[in-house]
């Protein structure tokens, strides 16, 4: 039985947002290049990643994922920080995605909330 609980967050790479809500399975380029989908285990981690990796993007879409419903292996691992980040080792089943949201920016251009 899986012990992971709660919501994790997956940033949809810019340019791949179209139709993300209607997909039965979600994949990203990192699955092919690194073997897993990157995710964040909290909104705080999500904001850290968004502002570090996607600062120049005008908008970002985020998948809110029920960790209990994830079909592939979900493992928390080091991500270059002191915290562990969730990694999804396979295509994400669409029924685990509970919401698709757009991140908002403050007047200075930083992502501030989900």
C-alpha cells in the first residue's frame, strides 16, 4: 500500500499546455531524458522551482496531482536542494490529476501563488 499522501505539483513545460486537461496519460520530455517526471511536494517547492527554472515565462500551468492515485512508482529523492522532491517514474495516469491551474505572478514578475 502506498503511503504517499496529499497533493504534489507538476509544472507543464511551456508550449505543451494545449489539451493537458483532456489527456488520459501525461508525459514530459524529462521522462525520456531523465527517466522520470519532476514534481514538487509542496506549494513552497513549486514556487522555488518556478522562479528558478521558469522566471522568464509569462505564465505556467501546473498539474495538481493526488499522490495516492499515481499509478507509476513515486519516489522522493534529492533534487539539488536540502529537501526531497517527488519523482514519478513513468507516464502519469490522467485520473491522478485533480486540477490544472495557472500560476500567477506579482508586479515584479515573480511567481507568487498557485
